[in-house]
C-alpha cells in the first residue's frame, strides 16, 4: 500500500491554514502531526478523510502497484474529537450499527462486537447505555469502532484524549498491531504515541509554508 499527499492547501473560512504540503507513506508506517492548537492538524486530517475539500492539491492511495482507490476516504476510518455514538443506545447496539454500516473493506476482516469490546477491555459493559460510561470508557469504546470493520488506513485526532496512562498504552498497542498487519495511521496528538515507522510533521498554522518531515 502507498499513500501520497501532493501540494495540499486548505482554508478555514477565509484564512489559509496551510499550503504546499506533501508527504508519502507506505504500509505499516505512521504520520504524527504535532503543533499548537489551531495550527491545522485537525483540518489536515479532515481533508485526508474527505470531510473537507482542499483548496489545492491531491491525496492518493494505492492498494498495490496496479490499483488506486478512487478516494482515500473509502479505505480509511476517521476518529475525530467526538465519539459518534448514540448515548441512549447500548454499547452493543452502537458497535453493531457501525459494524453493519461500514462493512469490511477488501484485504481484511473486522472483529466481532464482543471481540472489539474485549480488545479495549470493556466487554463487561456492552449492555449499558453508551451515555452511562465515563469519558475514558467512551473514548475507548469509540476506538473499538475501528476494529469492528476493517479499513487499511486509520485517521485519528487526539486518539488518547480523556484516557489514563493504562488506557493510552492499550490504544497505542492496538495501533501498533494495525501497523504490523500492514495498516497505516495518520494521527494528530499532543501526547507521545509509541508507534512504529513514524514520520513527524509539525504544523505551524498561518506561518505554514512547504513543511517537511522532522525526523
């Protein structure tokens, strides 16, 4: 697999947030976005996920040397700041909905709802309404959405927000396992993530110009 962003630019309202941004990733690698609040990390992830249209540039994704995806969004999961779960529905009902809604993408198979909940160590709360869970439990269960339906690319914005040290380690391990299986990760974070084959990109917001990787 291969992912390439070429000369991306994006606006927030009338303001230019970043321009001339390019990066390349291979299967099993990760791109970590850092920078102060408002520097464009979330904007870049939303562009990658197809939620925002870039002002210029392209994002391309190849499954192999012969096949290119029409859009990266078709091969990606996106986990933003919000958990995208119905608080009045049970945890099981929420995960079942997302498993049925997404379905599996070619090249892999998602976990069962029970196994996905067990992977984030919350299988005992499947019967509870999602709104009953603590903020940390809700974030872990939102992460389980990435496990119930296979996608080769994970796009995650502050994935360890509201988590204690133990839960941070748990989710970092799940991300590493995704990489070991050949998956890619694009992540914005203020916290260190113990991932594999990492490239770093510091976003500088309005000062941004032709950013390059910081090893």
